[in-house]
C-alpha cells in the first residue's frame, strides 16, 4: 500500500489541528469544562483534551504539568466566574454576604458536573484570594474581632461550598432521577402523617438554610445588621422543592 492512504479519522484530526502556539490556559480550561460536564472528571484526560482541542496532548503540558494542576485551574475558573457576577461591595455587609453565597451557588449549578467534585479543593490563586477577602470583609464590617471574623468566615464559607456542591450533585443527575428526588420533598415529606412522624411533619415547611445561617451571624454581630433588610435573592435555578 502507498503511504498516502491515511485513514479518514486521521486526516480529519490533522485538519482540525490548531496552529502551533495558539493554545492558552483559557482555551484549555474552556475545553476541560466541556469535557468534565459531558464525561465527568474521570473522563477529563490530556488525551481527551487533545482530541477536543485538535491538538497533540503534549501541547497541554506546556500549560498544565498534570491533571491535578488542571483541576485546580478549573476551581480558579469557577471562582473567577463567581467574582465577575458580584459587582463592587456595597455598604450593607449582610446583602454582600448573601450575594457572595448566591453567586458561588449559581456557578456550581451552571457547571454541575465540575462543581460537585471540586468544592473541597483549594486553588490558592488570585480569584480565590479575592473571594476570601470579600467574605472576611463582610465579617469585619459586621464588627467581629479578627479571630471571630476568621471563625465565622470559615463556618459560612464551608456551608456555602458544601450546599453548592450538594445542589450541583443533584443538578447533575439525569432529569428523571432529579425530578423523582425533588417530588419526594414536595409530596412525600409534605404529607407525612403527623401521628407517625410528629417532628418531621411539624417542620415540613423547613426554613431556607442560607437565611438561617445569615440570621445566626447577624444575631452575633457586634455592629448589628446594616440599615434595612437585604433584598431576597432570586431562585437559584434548581427546580423548587428541595429545602435549602
């Protein structure tokens, strides 16, 4: 056979190849997000990235030395997206705290397959530092000492990340399974017989978790809440029914 008989897939891949030097961290992270959303983090390999980008897998190593560094890059990309939606801080530390939580939660839902897996990771990058700065600023403006600001920041931030990851995991389920789980909160839990489950039936309305956390911090804040009440945030994009 002649050497010119290249397979059709190989010819197609060659045509899709990006020009040398055209890759950037941003392009790679966008492709990595697409793969992770479609195939999960287990499917996010440098080989898969090369195929998605039309580049040789070794080209990715010029920007990320291994998969762990790539994963931290995804964490940083989510932090950057959350920051971009925030705008500047206001004079109301309570409203700013609620907006921080809402922005992070929204990003996790938009990238559910990624968000559910990476909440425990620390990007140690500029965008993460800026989010921490915003959280701590809220606590210090509430009048807490530096030691207490650190305590309440850690408790609140961990709560936001954990709940965001939990809701991201729910959002990542196949639609039929997700709807069935949500119906359980809307129907089964709401209609439990009080004679059999008196405690659960008594709290079937279940107050929103974010409001409870912020109310607890407001109650302990030496400076008290800012004047007025923060606007209630819109729904987070997850179908109603699951108590938060």
